[in-house]
């Protein structure tokens, strides 16, 4: 089976990136259909409905428009990820992922007729405006979303950089909808970001899985080693929060970077062509140093492949909240007229055989999403043994060089990102348990 790394749908705001396998339409065209007679009764009803619309609808409708709407309806009625791609959409898909596009910077899908935010993209107008995973968009400026297709909603949200759009949003936990005005911009997606959290402990965030993500990951780890005075890392936080997915092969390569052997992911569907198994190759970029992986409800598809593989192989501790649960594979089937079908053809499974479709990855350690406010230091320091008169000394040990185990950097992380702070603490504990602490 030919698995491409470029064929997934990325619009200006993005539909769910997902995991895409591409199969030539001839594979399906050659399949025997003799055992599936045409449903004549239903086809007669279809032609009757078609004729009634042509004869009685208030305005004339072209045959092509009616039939395309019928095709869209067939696919949208299957699941949220199957879709009909007209020529324009199919051309966009064939361009592949460039990492740069215009819009608001959110990955979206449809739920109950409304646009649902899968995840805001880092460093974009949507993220800066406070858009969150799970938000439901019910109005675009003055246009209600109910009744629009996802494509129509996306077209409204698109626009010239510098122009504004007002989104009306329903958020779980809030009593009433609220409005957010966002200025459109050119979105430049940086797939991999990194920094040193503390001496020996690195941080890598993958915002989206693009065709060069695994290569960028290795480059980031090399830079972190250089920043660590050329010493190997003692541990790594891998941040997959609000990562909506992307290219399947990129997810496989990222998981492979941390695994020495074994299965990474496999897919199963009705067609033999949809059954694929991906295995790890020798070599661990961290030489066994501990890894903590952060996920949340905005972690979908390819992110879940990585988290599931690392969790099943006990290569990483998964922290955060349950992931989105998109465990299906979409296949792009080109049609003769230049259009295509994006059809769900398989489910993917973690190495232990778990299907995370509609279930998600359950973290090993759950963390709430909270904001931490630090209490101001008191004027009076607490009394310790060393403050008591005639206290015994410690037998000559040097206590003058004791250092704050947290430090200013840890305090900064705590204020900025509580979950990351907890991940770093766990990472330090795992490192100490390996017997390498000083």
C-alpha cells in the first residue's frame, strides 16, 4: 500500500488534520461488486425527490448542483471526517503542507451543526485571543453557523490579513455565549519548538505533524544538548497539547526516535489495502533518558499515535487530560472529473491493540488545567533548628553552598504553565530514581 506523507486536508483555518492514507482509486474500481445489487427501491425514491426539486423548488437549480449536494450529504452522513472534495479543495490537498497559510489559526471540525475548535495553533491570532480547544462557534459576525457546511464556515472565516471577524462562542462551564473579535493574519506554523527548562532537562513542543517534523525534532534535541554544555539530556518534556495531528509518517518517525524496537501503530479496515503496520527501528535519541509527554483534549490523531506508542512501550509517562479520540484513517480517492472523496477507511490501534476512536488516550497522571498565583513572601522567616541557641552543629559538613532546588526558572514555569511545572518535577524524580542524581 502506498502511504503518502503529504495528503491531508489543511484549509486556511484547517479542518481536522487527522491521519491520511492515499489509495489510488483503481484499487476500489477493480473490486468485485457482483455481490452487491443496486438498491432499486431507494434509487427510485432518489430520482423522485430529484424530479420534485427540479419541478417545484422556488428557484431553478442546476442538475450539477443538486447531484453534488447529494454526494456531500452521502459523505457527511457517514462520520465527521468523510467529505466530498470539489476541484478547488482537492487541489489544495495536493499542494500538501507548507507550514504557512492565511486565516485565524484554529483547527476546526463540525459538531451538532456548529463549528468546534479542535485546537488553536501556537502563536496565532486565535490563540492570542484566548480561543480554547472544545469551544463551539455558533455565529460568524452576523451569520449563524447552524445550517452552514464546514466548508462554508471556513470560507467566511477566511479573509485578507488585517481584516477582522467576530466569533460568538459557547464554552463549557460558562452560562452564556461570548464574543471574540480576531484580526486575520498570515499563519506561519513552526512545527517544533524547544528550550532548556533547567540544567539537563529539555522541553520540546510539537505543534503539528508536518513532513519534516522528525528531522526538526532531532535538530532541536541537538541544540538542547549544545545549550546543556554539550552534555546529554537527563530528561525531556515532550509537549503534544493542542496538537491536532497531521502527517501519519511524521508521527511514526517521531515515536520511532524514542523507541528501540516494536510496533508503533497499525491500521485495520474492511479492505486489505487499509491494513498497515509500522515498526520502530533501532536507536533512541535520548539513550533511555526519561520522557514525560503532555496531552490534553486538543491532542488528536497523529498526536495520539505518538502518545499511545510511548505509553504502551513504557517509554514515557503521559500527563495531562484525556486526548480528543480521533482514531480513524481517511483515504483520498481521486475521481475521474478532478474531484475526490475523503473517506474514512480504517481505524488505527496502539501497539497493545487499543483503539482510541472516540475514547482518546487516558493519561497515566491526570492534571487539571489551573492557574497558580504565588503567595508573597512573608516578612518573618520561619524558625528552624539553626536559629535556636546552643543548637548542635552538623558535625563539620559544609552547609554554606545549599541551593534552592527550584530556583527562579522553576518559579517562572510555575506561574506560566502549571502542567509543565509538574511535568518537570516528575522528570527530575524519574532521573533521581535511575540513580543519576548528585
